[in-house]
C-alpha cells in the first residue's frame, strides 16, 4: 500500500513537470518510474544537472523513492549525493546539500559502501571548503584517507593536493608545503605529468607567499615546461599569471603585464571565468603600481563583477581590498572604508588569513589618511606582527620540508637503483652534494631575508616617526580648527582632550584656571579615573607649583614625595605615579594649568608628550584670550540689543550692500504694513525708503554715508488716511561696514516747534515794535532837547544840552540797531561804532584836521552791554574832542574793540594834550568821567588810563556781560 502511494505521488510530480522537459525525456522518466529503474533515474539526474537543476533534482527524488523500496543501498546513496549536488550547484542552500551528503555518508557506512563514503566525503569537503569551514573540511579529509589503500597513489595525491590548498587558504604554509610535496611524490610515482605540473605550480604559489622569488620562479618554470609538454592551455594560463606575480614583486611591472595579458588571452580562449577575473585583478595591480589609476580601477571593476557572478569570495575580498587601496591613493577615503569593511566581513567569515594581513595593512593606510593615527598604528603593528609571525615562525620549516621531500626522493631513487643494480654510490654522493647545496641555498636565503627584515624594520621605524609627526601636526590643526568652530568653551576643551587622545593616553586630563582673589583653582574641564575636583585651594598644590616655576614640569612619584617631604607640596587626592603640567598664561592675565597624570606604571608619559602639551597650551591660551574678548563683545552687544529693544525710536541696521539685516521691535511696528521681519530681511533700502520725489536722492545719500562716513539727517512728512500729518526725523550713520538708521516720530515736537516759532515771530514783531517806539521816543526827546537848546544863550548850559542830546542819541542808536537786526538779542558792534562815529562828526561838527580811526572786531553784544558800551564810548570821544586838542590844529583819535581769552577790550586813544594828573575817575568832578566810571562798574569791568603821548583809555569787561 505504501509503495503504491509513493508511486502515485511520483507520477503526479512527473505530470506537473512534464511541460518543462522534452517529450523523449518525459517518456524515459515515466518508463523508469514504471519499471522501478533507480539507476536510469540517477543517470538522468546527472545528465540534467548542468542544464535544468529542477529536472535533475526531480529525477534524484524519484530515484531515491524507488531505491528505498525496490533498490539497493548504492542506488540510495547515489540518489542522495545527486540531491546534495542539486542544492550545492544552485548555491542557495548549502545546509540542504550538507544534509543529503551527510545522510549519504552515514547510509554508506551502514551498508559498508566504500565508494559511496568516498563520494559523500569529497562532497562534504567541497561544501565546507566553500563555506570557509576549513577545520571541518580537514576533519573529513582525515576520514577520507583511510578509505584509499597505500598503493592508491592517485587518490592519495588528490587528497594531499586538496589538503594543501586548504592549508594554504588558512595560512598554514608549512603544512601546505608538506601536502604539495606529498602530492608531487605520488604524482611522480604514477608519472601523471599534468598533475606533477599542478603540484609545482602549487609549490610556487606557497613560495610566493614567503617572498621566496627564486624558489617560486624555479617551480613555475618546471610547471611551465610540463604544461607545454602535455599542451595544457589551462596550466599555461595559470603559470603565465604566476610568473607575472613574480616579476611584479621584483618590481618589473612592464614584464609582469606581458605575462598577465598572456594569461588573460588563454583564460578567455578556454572560457575560464575565474582565470579571467584573476588576470583582470593582477593587471589592475600593475596599473596601480604604475599609477595608471583609471586603467587600474577599470580592470578591478571587471574582476569584481566576474568574481561576484561566480561567487568566488576569496577573489571578491582580494579585489575589494585592491580597489580600496586605489581609492585611498586618489582621495576617496569614505568609499575605500566601505569596501574595506565589506572585504573584512568576507575574510573573517571564510578565515582567509593571508588576505586578513593585507586588509589590515590597507586599513592602517586608511586611518592614516583620515588622521586617526592611533588606529593606524594599531593596524600597522598588527599587520607587521602577523607578517613577522609568518616569516619567522615558519621560514625555517621550508628547508626542513624540502629536506624531507629531497630525502624521500633520494630514498626512492636509492631503492630503484638497488633494484636495478646500478651505481647507486655515485647518485648517493650527488644527492648529498645536492642536499649540502640546498642547505647552503637555505642559509643564503635566510641571511638575505634577515637583511631584508632589518631594512623593512628601519623603514617601518621611519614611517612610524613620520606618522607621529603627522599626528602631532594633525592634533594642532584640529585644536586650531576647533578654536574657530566651537562657540562653547566646554566643547572646545573636550575637542582638545579628544585630539590629544589620538596620540597619547589622556584618561586623566584636566585644565585648571587660577582665581587670584580666592587663591583657588577651578576646573572648567576635568576627566579623571580616581578623583574629581571642581575647585580646590591653590596652596602647595602641583598646579600652583607649575605656575610658580612658570615652565613645563614632569614629575614621577618619587619626585612628588621629595617635594612633599620638603614642605613644598601638600597631599591632595589620589597620589599619581606620574604627573605632567604646563603653565597656561594669557595676555589678558588669565592663569592656569594644563595637566596630565597616570596612576599606573603601565602608562608612562614622555618628554615628547610634555612638549606636545606645551604647544597645545599656547593654543588654549590664545582661545581663552579670544573668548574673554568675545564675552566682552557679547555683553556689549546684549546691552546694545537691550537698548534697541527698549528704545521708543525705530532702529534699523543694513549691511554694506544696503540690505536689511536687523530691526528693533519699534521699527517692525512702523513697517508692519510691509510684512514681518522674515519678509523684510534682505530687502534693499530703496524698498523701504518713502516713494516721494526725494526717493532717489535719499538712496544716493545713504550710499554716500557708507563711502564718506558723514551722517545724513533729514525730515519728512506723511499724510495719513485720517487727514492728520505725521512728521519723522531720520538719522543715517555708518555702522561698521554697514549703515545704521534711527527714525523718530517728531510730530508732537514739530507741532510744538511750529507753535513756538509762530509765537516767537509774534513776540519778535512786538519786540521790534517796542524797540522802534523806544527809538522814536528817544528821537522825540532828542528833538525837544534840540529845540529847547535854541533858546539857551548861555554857552556852558548849551554845551550841557548838546551832551544830553548825544547821550540820548547814543541810546537811540542802540534801539535802532536792535530794530534793524534780524537777531533782536544782540547788536553788531562793528556797524554800530561805524555809524556812531559818523553821527559824532555831524553832532560836534568836527574839523577835518582831526581824524578818527577805528578797528572793531566782529563782536556782537546784547542790549544790557551795548547801552553802557555806547554811553562810555560817547563820553570818551566827547571828552577827547572837547579837551584833547586844545591849542592844536590837528589830531588823531583811535577806537579799538576786540576780544581775548575771557574778556572784551575797548581802547580809546588820542594823541592830544593828555589828561591832567589832577583828574582821576574815582574822584571825577565832571559828569562824563563819573558816567565812565559808573558804567564800567555796571559792566563789572575796570578802566586803565595812560597819560603818556596823549590819553589812552583801556576798558576791559567780561564776556558774560
């Protein structure tokens, strides 16, 4: 019953897939199922394995189902292996493939089916090798070897060759050499020329890994000769590729390219996609070394595309590393890092040890390029450690392995010679000589390699020194860059800390600033594994000791204890094993310390690190100076902003192109009809300037303010919709490289000013009228006195009348000048004196022989001073004319009026007979002299009289009068 159900299911499956296969195959499979022919189905499965994997898998399933019920163990095992192949070849389900192979192996064991076990184990080896599970693969190889007899040298050679390839991938080159030599022995014994050539090729590859170019070249030449002998284009393609590698490693890239091109042509002719991908990769390497970067990238890309198509993960990882190294050379650091990470995942998954060291080397180059020198050093040191391990720990084993191989060869030759009864003694001697020569060659190779290692180490030390120098420069650059970019001091200190940590251990690092008033240090930045201090007393601390010494200081624990015993230092916090400190002194008198310490003897700081701290402290000091100035500027700006925000006037700020950059709230209120600040910002000043007849002229004046720095003040008016007129006053002034503008509403002030001006005009008119009437009244008085004088016959009385008339006229002239003046507050004394003298001529009818000269400065006096001044001048001139020239036919009078320092000076000088000594102003008996004395006192002045060469009156009085 169970058999019928299985057959029924198989028939249904066959019907469902009937449309996907040819009719002849469909008929054949149906017949096989009908006749329970598992062998035929297994053969059909193998036939379709490379054409249609679904049909191949279906046939294997039919074969397995039939074999379980009607067939043999061998048929079941063959079907299981075929099922495993159908999954393995699709490259989608290695777990399924492993499952079927393992089941085939266990079934073969149970049935003692040796051939089945061999096939299943080989299949498992291929799966594990493909997945990178090399230890598993080697375990199954160990299970495989006992299944072949000692005389089955062909299969034993295949096992040894496979083991060698696995050991080579794992980086176990000594074991790989042993396996390849073992396979060479077995293939030589059965005279399998093609596989002998393959073995020499494999040996050459291992020697290449050790940079044993001479031995590798010799092995490749032997392989090349044998491949030519058997006409193996595939082998010749491999050898051409490997010979290219030898010449490339020796520095002859042009010759290497010739071999790579030859290998590429052969691989293309053979349809060997893996060989083509390898050749593209190697050609790319040569182009890269020759710095033909564009050609190199093109070849690498071709290789990578093929390798991904073939899912050859070793080649994929290798090519990714090569492209990453190329990108680093051309400045594409981010793309290079992405490729390195992808390659690293593949390498770690498959345990490609040789590629791992190459990946590390390129990774170190990447970190150096991006300035992460700490990671660069780690990667480079790890790379050199792996390489040294490979060269030093296994190099000596090459000679041992070769010796064992030569010894085994020698033994076989001896045995053959004994069997053939030939002159074995000669051959033995030759073998001994060869062995000695081999030892000499190994010794020479070892010496050369040591010299090469020494040279490499010297170059590495130079590279590390350069790397450290570059890192110091990078640290200083990062700090300088942070001083510009970081606005917060705490973030800047953190960047200083992080920059230093790329080169030195900064687990315990702090910056402390000194407060002189409190005699304390406070730490704006403090990171420490043991202690934490925000503030601490400066007395007898290491920080205070550094400031006092004013130089960089590095102390170990013993030094600190000695200073403590001397009383110079006091214990504070956890004792440090080592302490480094540099003084931090700025131009703005900020003082502090930048310090580094360690609590473990494992962390040792150097003098170079102390010098680095000193260089960094200079940059930190500059930043502190700049930040202090910036704080002062910011506070000033905040005050300005506060003033602007609280101002009742509108303030606007424009840049050098007259584009709006800022405005206070009051300005935004005025401009709200034009939009909010986001809409106004960036607008040209012409857009906001009132669109009246003066619009273009005002914009031009704004530009002149920017160019000349002279402010521009103007007023304008606006008629509102409600009929009211509003007045504004605008003050534009240069502000830095831009323009500042204040706009004030002066409507109320303008109205008040207009009212005041109208009132003032009215008062001026009234005042003028008063002065006019006073003048007229005085003229009336003068006229009345003049009429009255006509009736006076007494000469002296008439003289008194004339003097009174002149005095009245003098005061009237003051009123007249005030009436005529635009400024009713003061009088132009130059014009006053000129007219005064003219009237004196007419009043006193002066003879032409007496002349009056005057020199009057442009001085204006108020009425309070002008009236006394006029009366004094009148009395002095009248006195000179009346008494100065008695008995003389001619004479000169000089009038001078000037101002100097804080006083006015009036001079009346005549060259007459002079004032008698008996007359003094204080005791004057005449009214005129009494008036001069009294009026001078009224002006708070003083009179000086000089009687030599005539009479000279000098009257000085203050400006306040």
